[in-house]
């Protein structure tokens, strides 16, 4: 039995379907990211799961019990889940400790137990010394931790996170990412993390669910989705890639000036070729299983350990990522291995 | 950077305005309150007699006290009406929000006097309300206390000042970020708990502002008691008006005005302090 199951979930506002038939299951202790550009329906999906928005079609089940269906919605306060809001949403009129104890006092727990659990949770998120402060006196990262503590102290079975790190600056974001991941491992709570930042999703998740126009494009582990994107959209959204459009004829794929043998019927085709799959060729001979081509260097971007080249191969612009090499110019030979050219759908 | 001349030029009109229409009249009022009237002539002789009269004659203290009670009742009633209205509009009105908001605002365009007279025709012994009550045999004699009573004054002032309470309250409620409310529901609070623990505390500044409006405006009101108050509904502003008019005792009128001004200023000060303390949390 999975912790959370979305079955045929649809949300329509008027005639536009913001969420269009999402099927997704989360196992206990899993960290899943709902990834997509703004307007793809990821926040609406999350708000349906939290119980703020009723679905138009489909069901949301938790531990096998139906939480939401078009006819009936268990209200947010009676779901064993918690949400972390993009804006943190911690109450400015309460101290840190009051914010965190909110859920526990509602459940009428004895006050010494409330105090103990709040104290423990504040230690976990390293805010023990700030318990009596008001939110306005805290930094963004500290407010974020208050929001986490406030949700986690109730021991939810599922934590929903709506772009919780997007308001933080880059350094703090990296730090909070690692804290989040550690916290999730330590507590073993299922996380559903909404983000538009593919790097963040890759770094944190056990699985990524990529949304496109309200429907799931692909659901897979970060390594799988990166190595084997199913569609051109996925390949472009997750990391950088080169999309080679061409044609297969007589078991030969031909994309502009490059061609190589493939298995498959004739017809138009798209390949995704990651920039780091292309290397500068050394030596004169072509190794079996690789494709060698000549291209003219157009731009070179140095970024420390690696550099990105933009090369022109018979009119097709290709990005190539190589380890730091030094200034390059003119024509060069490049190779890639045929196995790295992944066939994708439109 | 702006030149010194430019800055002076720009600040001159507001300074002139405040000086001519605020500082000067208040100074004159203040001075008058320490002068006297002898044989129907105003004499510029400094004395404290007016203040002694004010606090030794029970009639003035009584009217002042009644005025405060009426203002407090108006404040209470308009909060009782204005808060649920503002809460409903802000949180539950959905698509009807704009329309309902306009419906609250539109009556403010109707002249105060017209609204006062309208109440006269409703509350009078030949009025709509008494006619109806007799028609349904609720009573056989017209109910007298509807009109020309403190009750009528409270009723009319509540009608007139409820929008003034509603507006700051509505603004305060609209400024509460919705995730703060959703977070409360998410953590297990029902709507009553969410209201008491999140919405109400966060709307306190608006509530204080609205209450101050209603109290201060009622305290200085002069038309409602004149129209519907009768003898038992006289308020302090009516006393001031008669002292400046028929009774021709400007100094005493000025002394009462100074008292009202002091009450008003201390109320504004108190409300601002409370508001600051609340929002600095």
C-alpha cells in the first residue's frame, strides 16, 4: 500500500484543465519532486493533495483511504499531512515557540509534552535559542526552519513543500537543500517537493515527476530521467542537451552533417545528445561504436573545471562540454558514442 | 538634489494651510477659553472661571458623560455590524466581493442630513416602524422612545459610522496573507480556531483604527442629536453650538471644546500606541 496515490487527477477552471489526468504514487519515506515550469499545474496539484482545492475528477488516496474525490474532500485539518508554503506563512503575531506548538495545543496534548516536543523539534532545526523571538526578528533561513519545525512537530505522514527554497539566496538555498535532505532521511517522512528548479529536483529527489501542461511527462529517478529522457521536452528541461532532428533511412540515422547506423524503421527522428557526451577527438582513426565529425568553433565559455563550446557542424549548432582545455579556435574533430545519442519522442 | 528655494516653495502651501486653518483657530479657541463675558461683552481678561463652571455644574459633566456613553455604544454597535461584514467580504464573498464593497461605499455619497431625516420618518410616532408594529398588532400605542432619545442617536450614528469602521477593518483583513490562514487549517485548526488565533489577532490594528474613527466622530457629532436626539439625547457638541450661538458665551463654549479636543487627542495617541505595540510584535 502506497503512502499517497493520485489517480486520474483533473482540475479544470472553466474549460481549461490546469491539471489533466495525473497518476502518481509515493511510497513511504520517499522524496519525490513535482517539477515543471510555472503554470504547469504543480502548485494546483499540491493544493489538491493538501485539501485546499477539490479535484474536478479523480481521487487522492492516503494509506489506501480516499482523501479527495470530486464529491467529497476531507478538510485540510483532518489530513495527516502538512504543507510548507513558499512564503513560509509563519504567524507574525506569535513567537517561534508559539508557532511551533500551534498544532500540538490544538490536539489538546498535555502542556509538558507540548513543551518537550517543541523543544526537541527546535533543537533539530537549530532554533532552540530563538524560541521566544518573533518572526520579524529572524532571517529568511530561520523563518524557513520555523515553518519546517511547525509542520514536522505534528509528525505528519506526508510533507508537502511548495517551492520552499525559492525565496532564499543561492548560498542559503544550497545549505537548506542539504538540511532538508538530512531531515527527511532522519525522520523517514514522505516528501512531495514542488519546484521549477531542475537542479534542485535532481539533487534532492528519489524520483522526479516532470509535469507539462498539467500532465505527467515522465516519472523516474534523477539519473534515469537524465540518462534516458523519453521526450524532447524532458531532455531540454532536465539539464542541457543537443536535440538532433533528422531522419532514419535504411538503418542509417542522418542528422544534418552527421550520420550513424541505428536499428529501427525509417522515418523522421529526434535524438538527444548531452553536451558532455561529445569529446574532442584525439588521433586519426574512428573507433567502432562512435561517430566522428568535424565542426567549427563559434564560442567558448570557460567555467572553472569545465568549459562549454558552441560548435557549428554543417549548419547544426552543437553544445559541447569538455574539461578545462585552454583557448580553442577554428575547425576540430569531435566524437561521441552512438549509445549516448538517445532517441526521444517529440 | 532639490534646491533650498524649491523645497521652501513646495512646503509653503501645506504649512500655510495648517497654520491658517488649524493652528490659528485652535489658538484662538484656546485663548477664548481663558477669557470671560461681562454684560454681554467679551472681555480679554485671563481667568480659569470657565473651567471651574464646566466641572462644577452637573449639567455639563452629565452631558459630557452621556456623550461618551453614546460614542462607546456607537463604537460597539458599528464594530458588531462592521466586523462580520468585513470578514465575510474579505474571506467568503468570492465573486460578489466588488459589488458588495461598492454597496457599502455608496451610502457614503448620500448627504448625512438626508439620512438623518430618513430615520425621522422611520422612527416617528406616525413613522414607518410604528405603523408596521401597530399593523401586526405588536403594540396598540406608538412606541415613543424610538425617536427623540439616546437610542435614536445611537441608531443613526451607528448607521452613519459603520462604513468608517468597515473600511479600515476590511483593509486589515485583506492584508492578511492567505497562506497564514491556510497554514492554520493545514495544521489542524477548524474555522473558529483559525479565526480566533490567526485572523482576529492580525486584524487588531484595523479594529483599533475603526473603533477610533467611530468613537471620535461620534464624540463630536452634532447633527444626529439635533435631528433625532430630543431633550434626552443632547450631546456635548449641541451644548457648544448653543453656547456659541443663542447663549452667547464663547469662552465657556471654547473651554468645552478644549476638553473635547484633549479627550480626542489622548484617544488618538492611545490608539496609535496600541496599534504600534501590536504590529511591532
